[in-house]
C-alpha cells in the first residue's frame, strides 16, 4: 500500500520493543485511521533539503547541532517555552558558526519528541506499582492508575501539539526573529549575570559590526534574516509513525511526515526488529543511537539495512558511549564503518552515557562528564583522521537546575531548586552556551 513499507499489522507481528499496551485495540485502530487522513506535518522536499545539508556534514563541510528536551510535554506547548528553546539553539549555532567558521545545520528535538523508551515497565512508590511514564504520547506523568493507563487518544494530541509547535517555529525562523542583524535583541530579556553571557554579548557585538560592514558593502540578502531549522524526534511509536507516512507525489517515495529527521533509539535498533523494518523504507534522513555495547559489525550491518544504496546524508550515527568508555569503544566502530567506504555523519550524544543518581535522589549528569565525552569524541576523530560531524544535546532555554556544574557551579543541593524535566536532566541555558563555546574552540583548532 505504501510502496514497500510493511503494513502496520506486519510490523506488529515482528519483534517490537518499547510499544504501549493499549486496553482497547478498536480505539487504536480508530485513532490510526484518523491520523492517516490528516495533513503531513513536514514536506518531503524539506526532508530532502536536510539530507543534502547532512551530506555536506558527512563530507566535513558542516556541523550538526541537534538539541532539545529529553521529553516534550503537552503542558510545555506554549510560546515562551518554544521561543526559549529556539533562542538557545540559535545562540549556540551562532557561536559555532562565527567562532569556528563552519556552517551549522540546526535540528531541534522538538515538535514530536513525546514518546520515551524506559528501562523498566513499572514504577513502585510507597508500595504501589504502576506502569512507568512513557512520555505524554502514551500516558500521564501523574502517579495514579488513570493517568498511567496507556491511552491511544494521546496520539492525536501529539499530532496537534507538534503541529502548533512547528507552526510557531516556522514563524520564528522565517519571520524575522532569527535575523542576525537583531542578534543582541535575541538576548534582550536574558538575565545578564554570568561569564558566558558576557562572552556571548562580546561575540554578538563583533558579529554586529561584521554585518554592518557587509551591509555597507551592499551584501544584504535574505540569508541574514532567516535560518533553516528542522524538527526531529525518536521514531518510537509504530502506530503513530506508520500512520504519518505518506507517498511523496513527486518521487512516489514514502516519507514519515511526522518530522524531518527521525532517529532509532539505543533500545530499538535490533536488526530484525520492527523499527528497522519500518524506517528502512522511509526516505527521511535517519539518526541511529549507538551505545557502548555496539560493535563495529553491528554498526555496519545497521547502516547496510537502513541505507543499502548509500544515499549521501541518509545516516547519522549518534554515539553515546559515556565519558569513561568513549576513547576505547568509539574507534573500532568508526574504523569498521569508514573501512566500508561509507560516509556517515558522526554525532556525539554526551548525555545518555553519563546519567547517574545524585546522593539526594535526582537523576542527573555532570557538566564535566558532558564536556569530557565531547572532547574525547573530538580527540578520537582527530586521531583517526575522520570528521567529528555534530553533537546531540538535551537542553532547555530555561535556568533549570538539572545537571551539575557549569558556570554557575550547580551542586547536588541546588538540584531541587528547579528540577523540571519530565524525563532526563537537561543542560540549562548557560551550560548550553558554555558547551557551544567549547565546541567552537575544538572546531577552530
Ligand atoms: C533519548 O535520546 O532520550 C534516549 C532515550 O536515548 P538513547 O536511545 O540513546 O538511550
Ligand atoms: Mn533522554
């Protein structure tokens, strides 16, 4: 029916990890059929545009910045929150572009990042055991039996939330908000209270005078006033992703129109599993998370399955080894893939291999570990002569206190102040900017 894409029933008959267990199958079928009739959220041509940009990154001619919440929430679909995330991502991109003089491809974990794989199916509190929270796409965060029941109606809510988020993002990036000539104004209502902030301001002033010079010389085109920004999420829920798949009228190829770039998580990338069987047939650019148990052979086989034709820009490997293991685990994977002659984007996720529980009970990450993994990633690529193509970061535009360290030297006792994530801990605005300066330095070495 969908040009090679297995049917949903065929997918569900394959080994499938991390799927909801809905109490009423008829209700799921109804939601899926409603989703099939709704307009696509993104267009095939946009996905192709991103793939072309990623092909340049794979070739060493650009850098990928992918970032956003671990889990978006329905409550977070409001202008301030979306604007905050966009602003921090665009600020990071500016730092990297200007300081390192490399084009930065900007991709949000946004407008669709609502479903979470979990290591445990249930959670026990005070003697009560309930299903784990699997993201707003599946059930509610609140610890009650009603809220934790898997509800297919939420799939329509992801569609609507993604649509309104994407609408605002598109308005911001094309409507003047991202105009480089107003770069200082982006920060106007940031609290200017840190070294990073001062460093950012100084850089913004430099950019303003460079732009004034260019404009005086007569360069004043569209490119200064708009940016390309893409949406990505983990393609976890087979029902939703399958229902959002459409045939592109120009090429007759299937695209998963729920987002521009989709990634397969560390827990769902089994070669014989349903996620690989589905995503191999859609034409979007794909991310694949690779954790510390990955062998070179696994990575090569996954790339062969998902990209048999070696389409430039199709595959981004997002490695998340942990600061301690990255120097030993990453090189054999890169060697194996590169020795096939295949070109991929190598991106570093310095978050997911560095999570631990603080003594006072918060799931957290340490900014020094995040920096250590990024630095080791750059070192490894430098030693192998390969291109460190990008980073994948969990972050927010707010001044949350979820990760330790950074310019504000957040300590364990600070975590309780503003710990707001629905899932994994995110870098706050200052930590994100600080990381961007560090990456810019590595890129301009
Ligand atoms: C994530 O990106 O939030 C995630 C769950 O990652 P991973 O699949 O790498 O564990
Ligand atoms: Mn996460």
